[in-house]
C-alpha cells in the first residue's frame, strides 16, 4: 500500500508539472478516489495509530524545507507585510472564522475558537506546490511563504492549547495564553539547539569529512530530530522547532548548502505526495454534508470576506499593486496541519461522547480545505494570469558557458530566467545550477512557444552559431513579438543582418576587447561591475511613484537610502548625470548604484508597482 501511494503521488507530481497545475489538486483527487468514500482502498485502519506519526514527521520535513528557503534578504521583500500577516492577519482570521462558525453552525464558543485556530494555517504543504508552477514577484512569494511557515506553527500550537484548556479542560484565557507561550518558546528553543548542533557538526568537521552525504544526513536529522524532541516535550511544539531550525540553518553560511537545498526539496516532494494521499483515510463526507447551508455560509465568509479583508489590511506596502493584493486574497488554501490535528481532536471528542461536536469540527475543517485547495490552489495559475501578477520571463537560448553565466547574473537580480538548449549535457549542468530549463532546439517555434516566448520580455540568442542565433532572433521578433532581443555574434561581419531585425547584436570579439580595455584603464570599476549581486548592484528603473514626479534630486535625496546614489537619468534618448536642481519627470529612467539592499529599497520607492 505504501509503495502504491508513493507511486501514485509521484505520478501526480509529474502530471502536475506537465500541465503546469499545482500538484495538490491532483494529490487531493487521488486521495478522494482511494479513500473510504470511493474505492475504500485507504481507510483509517490502514495506518491505525501510526497515521499521526506519519503525518507529523512529514509535516516536519515540509515545514523545515520551506523555512530553510526563507532567507533574511527574501523576508525583507515583504517584512512589514509578513509581520502584519503573522499578528494582525492571524488574529483577524482566527476571530473572524470563529465568529462565522458560531453564527452559521450555532457551535459553542470553545468549538468555534478551535476551528478558527486551525484554519489560520495555510502552510508550505499547499503554498510550495503553487509557487513551483506560478511565478510571482519576490515580495508576493515572500509574503505567501512566510505566512505559511509562521501561521502553520501558531495555528497548530493555538489549536492544541484551546482544545486542552477550553474544549475539554477547565482553563480560562490566561491558561490558554500561558500554554501557547510555553509551547511556542519550547519549540523555538529546541529548534535553536538543533540548528546550532548541526552548524557545529558541518563547519567544525566533527561529522566525518563533512561530505555532501553527511550534509544530507544532517538535513534530515535537523528536520525530524527537532520535531521529535520538541513534540515529545509538548504536543505540537515540534512544528515550531522544525520551522526554527530551518530558518536559522537557512540563513547561516553552511558548506554544501546546494546539496542540502536539493535534498530537502526532493524529500519534500516525496513526503508531500505520501501525506496528502494517506489523508484520504481521514475524509468524512457525511460530516461535511451534515453541515448543510451553514457550512456554505462559513466557506463564503472565510473565502470572500475574511481573507480579502486580511490581505488588504496587511499588504499595504507600496510595492504591492492592487492586483497583487487581490491575488493574495484569492490564494489562501488550507492544508495538512488543520486536517491532521482536526481529525485527532474529532476522534477524542467522539470517544468522550460528543459526536456532534466531532462532526462539526472535522466537517468544517475539511470543507474549507476541499474548497480552497480545489478552487484557490487548483486555479492559482489562472488567477495569476487573469490578474497579470506573473512577471514576464527572460529566455536564454544556449545553455553553454555564456548562457549560464548570463543566467546567473540575471537571476541574482531577481529575473525569471528560462534556459533553452537541445544538448543533454548543457541542460543537465543548467538544471544542476538551479535554473528553469526547457530542452529542445531553440530554432523550432514550438520549442520557443513551450518555453514561454509569448510572455517573454527579453530573449537572448546565445548559441555558438550565428546562423542559429539569427533564426532564433527572427522568430522572437516576428513570430512572438518579443520587444527586447539580444544576440551573440561570433563573426563581426554578420552583425548588420541582426541590426536589420532590430536585434541588439553583441560582437563577441569587441566585447572581449572592451573588457580587456576596462581592466587596463579602470580595473576597480570593472571588478566591482563583475561582482554585481554580491553585496552591491546597479538597477535602472522607470519612475512611477506619483509623489516623486516633479521634485528635484535635492528634494528626493531623503527618499534615497544611504549607500545608494542616482548615477544617471535617461530621458527621451538622452542619458546624463543629473544636477541637484533637476526635476524628475514621469517615465524618466533612473539608474541607481550602490549596496544591493539600498538599491532594492530605492528602486521599490521610485518604482513601487513592479
């Protein structure tokens, strides 16, 4: 049975990648088909008491991997939004959902608060598959990921505390708050200890050889070890421990980091497949149907009222457009944590002689999960396309040294790069380097179409053959209408052919000569430019901030962070170094030079809608 579930899960993942649909949609479809309400292959008796262990360890791996990817620099992309979502947003979702359950289902306040706490969580189990196929701007992805990690932790702990103190216990508000704080602090403490231990083992060569294999072992140990230790001390504190260990290790300078990232990502895909399908054993369709119109009312309140209010209150940063706020409001699927914890509580309530409360609990939670996964996760790509929140891609045809070097520089700046090549070795190296890769002949229109040429803002023909680069450029300009096309030209005599197409031709020999000349005449600046993305950056943006138009450079200096300057301004074909009294005009192209964080902040301030 385990082998069958794993194979079906992997098949669902492959099908989802092929169709560019979040995998959770197929996984939940398979789980329903195998569950007791359909084929009856997977039931609660299939796993028995071991189901909680399976789900718990799987969630630990998924949460750890998601947290490992949360770099501090990524969190800065939506830092204020992240704080609001994990505080104000979580509180509003909790109380709003509890109020809806109380109003529409006439449940008791303790039970309503329990449901509200569980449904705060979105979580990496459902957000990660969405972001694998729906490419959004960094600040949008950071908001979704950080919300999922933090709220998964707080939701699980809050639900356990509310259940113990209010549903079956005799505690009050102070007991609930104290229990939450204790579990949270315990989980964070265990996570810090485990992260510190792994860091010492990796960096001080205490582990034998500190090889990539050891790094993989320690990745798995950190995920399940932190969870198991904390969960042994207090129920659901393990999720906080796994998240803490992941965030801390993800932001340390570790050897074999790429190995750990790849291993964690692959492991997550396997356990994600397994845990979603195994949860078929928990589905109770009868409990869902029993809710009737009251259940519909709760769904409408959560999806159409509470979530949009939360997002429009929390995502108030200038860099979020209204469409991006709408996307965040429309994509908030619930996942594994509420499903597994709700089922555990429902079983205990039924044993204690309260089957009505058990049915309301599990029915409401699963109804929200089904609706949000099917509609919000399943249609996430279509929602993103309709709202135009997916950034246009940059396609590089040619995965050799030139193509990979260019892709590295562009991705450091946050561009969405797709590398196209027909050579298996080249595509393999590009894929190992972490790039999105499409295998095929770039001179074939169907290959360019499949790689996303119709949505590309830039296409670079970087193969070693001028004839191929010319054909690729012609297809990009005439067939797909790509605005900005660049081509590598190996023979300078071929440059005029590219010019007639309106393609920017980069003469390889002249480019080499310019680099050598720069090394001779201005070595410091050349080295600085060669290391863009490593602590410093140069960005050119178009001014779209209404409140800055018409103001002088002197007046807007306060809006430009320390460590960053306006180097040049481009206006109507003229590029010049600005004077202090020069006034900014809408549509000016401003080039910022300086420290990477300061340049990012300045670019977001002057061009908030990108």
